[in-house]
């Protein structure tokens, strides 16, 4: 994605705009009419950005062939359900992740501030499982039809960038899932499998905000803990990641 840096002042404007509430889940209702959202532009040549490579990640509970770097693209088989973590922990940061599901109904995610305790437990056990932390959902639209075909409910999740806590604390921004645990995107901007999507994530002082393909859509604040590892998730379906970049913030 060709893009330029979103100035700190513009980021402050975006941070001050609270998401609009919605009554029902995004899978079963069209989003309400909303004011234009602030777009995020990332200048790849701006100072402070660091490209994440294989040296920046460490194994947790994946198989030896779960993750593979090829020509700058990170390929994940989706098996087993597991994560790969950053080599060190982060507190305040902004990051870019581009991803593409290879099949319909693909499932994955980016974990922020994953707790060292949960990572150690997964590493020691060496069994399938996911850490405690804030998950930024990476889910293909076909997952909704898959669950519906199996007779399951589809109102509790979305496929356009949900943000939610996993065994940690977070106050999600509205619109919310029926049980209030997830921040549902206020705009539906994610592309389907076989197409690249661009996530810009800003996590600072316990607040998480997600931009999908250039527009802010979801997030939350009051995260506890608000420091930890960053993880990429393997959850049953092949997916590719590229242009992984991070910049630490004060």
C-alpha cells in the first residue's frame, strides 16, 4: 500500500473521535450512516519505523513448519492453533500488518500485549492454544456463512476487524457485540480471501485503535496489562503476512 505518514496532530484528532453505537451485530445489520472517518497514512521512510523479520520473532507453541518466510512474505499453514511472538515485549507503539487469507472462512489474529505468563505456559506445554492479551481479529467474511451453515449464531463476532480482550481487561469502544465484550467495526472495509488487507494499529497508554484499509473502525481503552509480547496467530487456515512494521512511541 502506497501511503504517507499521518501527522501526530491528525492522530490526535482521530483519537478524540469516539465510535458511534449500533444496536445489532455487524453480520446481521448494515452500519448506520456516519460522519467521514479520519484516514491513516503511513510514511514508510519516516524515522523510527522498524521492519519486522524472522529475527524479530520467537517460537511459542507452533510446529516447525507452521511459519515460513519467503521473499519477504510470512506464510502460515494455520496448523496447529498457536502463535509466534516477538522476541521482546512492547508497551506504546504503532504497527502495520498486511494480511491475506488464502481460503474462504480463514481465521487468524494479531495479539497485543500478550502476557509473559501465558506465553511461558504455552511454550512449556508445547500444545495448541492462544495467549492472554488483546486480540485484533483477522477473519475472512466466509466464516460467517460457515458458522451459519453449521447452525451456529453469527451475531457475536464480525469479519471486519473486531477488537477484544482474551483473559485480560479492556473496555471496548462501541458498537459492541451483544455481550459487550467486543468492539465491532463501525465501518465494514475488509476485503475477502485472496486479497491483501492493511491494518494500522496504535496501542498507547492502555488504548488500542484499529484502522482497516485506511480508516479507523474499532478499539478500546483501559487495557490491563498494557505491555507485553506481540503475537501472530495460526488458527486453522493458511494465511500470509507482509510489510510487518513497528514504531515505538513514548
